[in-house]
C-alpha cells in the first residue's frame, strides 16, 4: 500500500524541480524581472520560498528558533514577509538558488522522518507532515506562477494541482474567519474539470451532490483563485448560492491575514 505522506512529499519535490527548471538558466538581469506581485522580482519569489522552506524545517527540528520567527512575524504582520523576501533578494542569484535547493532538500528529508500523528507548528494551525508537504507544494506552485507570468511562460497543468484544490476546500472556513465573516453551516459542492482523463478532462468533485451552495468550472482556475494568483472575474468559475459566491471573493489557502488578491486583467 502506498504511503500518502510519502506520495505528497514526492509531488512536492516534483513541484520544486519544475520551478527550478524555470529559473536555473536565467541571467542576473532576468532574476530582477518584475513579477505580478507588487515590488517583487523573480529573486524575491525564490528568496521567499527559500525562507519559508527553512521556516518549515525549523518548525520540525528547532521549535525555539521557529517560535522566535513567529514572534517577529506577529510583531509586523503586514511587512515581515516582504522584508524577508527583500533581504534574501539582495544576494547574488546563484546564492539564492543554492540556498533554496539546500533548504528544500533538507525539508523533504525532515518531513519523511516526522512520526505518524505528529503535529507540526506553523503560522496558522499545526499540521501533519502530509499537510505541511501539501502547503509547501501549494506555495511553490503559487510563487512559480508569478515567475512563469514574469517570463511569459505558460505552464502545463499537472495532477499535483489536485492537492491544491483539496487544500482550498479544507481552508474554506479559515477564509471566512480571517475576513471576520460567519462560517457557512453547510458543506459546499465543488465540480472542477482538470486536464486528462478523456476528451473533456477529468471531473474532480468534493462535497455532497445535493448541496445548494456550489462551485463549478476549471480546476486549474480554482487553484489560481485560492492561491490568489488571479481575480475571479478572469477565471472560469461559477458559484451558485450566496455563501459560495462570497467564498470566491475571499478564498485563500495560505496562512496569515486576508490576502490582497490580484486586480482584474483589464485594470492591472
């Protein structure tokens, strides 16, 4: 029987490698290219991933160091992440890349050694090793999307996106809470089309078939929505029901305060 934790760690590593292939051959000028995240170049994106992978490693191996990091983040919730990305981006690109590679390899090894049932602390709720690997996969894909957009590259959707879709569903209540809104009482139904599995793609579903609150449309677009990499008006997603409609305005599958999201394309 396959180990689900090992499987998602393998997928996380594949996501690392796909983004690595995008940036490994860039010259220094391209590392400075602006991305859709205001004030962030490609160097900021990779430096941020290197920092968060190291934070995840500390959460597993050095609780005291991780708690100190959380304390600094709480002291400046609106600026700490940007400051860390800017600090890391000042390094030469070759050093940024090497630091990211070293940290992510250590993290994968550490995650495989986490005992079953252990909860790893994080900036949001504590999570299992499988959930931490899913979160790192999600963030790598999201920041990788910013890098791809900066380079004018269209990435091929992979089966790894289903991890992000599941994370998006699991963080529905968090999105309402962090925005100061009451959590819907009923489950939502999702019906999302992912590439593969036939001419029209493969339908991925979640929630009871008879739910009145529903979200339908493109699976990759749902992943862009919950990682706040695109505005909902630019995505092939449809909501039925007022709670589902509200969710598409506020969805986020990452920890922290409410994200600012992205402007619609015609305004960007």
